[in-house]
C-alpha cells in the first residue's frame, strides 16, 4: 500500500507541486480507517493556499486512483 501511495505522490502530485517550489511526502496510512497522512514541504509548507491545494488537487487525485483512502490529513 505504501509503495502505491508513494508512486502516486511521486508521479501525479509532486510534479504539480514542484511548479510552486514545493512537494509532499507520505507519513502514514491507517488501513482500518482509510486515513492517509502526508506532509507538505518547500514552498507548500505553511503556504496559505495549502488547504486549497489539498482539497482541490491532492484529495481528488487520490480518490480517483485509490478509493480506499477515505480522508487525507496534513502533518
């Protein structure tokens, strides 16, 4: 599961975030609850738009590619 999540981050999410000098990384996935925890870094860390990026960009990508993920939290 971790490998699949990290592949999505590497191939689908981080190239987009890199345009803003940022990125995200896998922290934890709780299979029982379907909760994924990620950390944003670089230009995305502390950015006032990071919540918008999460809800409008990152969550939809994961929902499409991994429907078993129920929610995503920022660390």
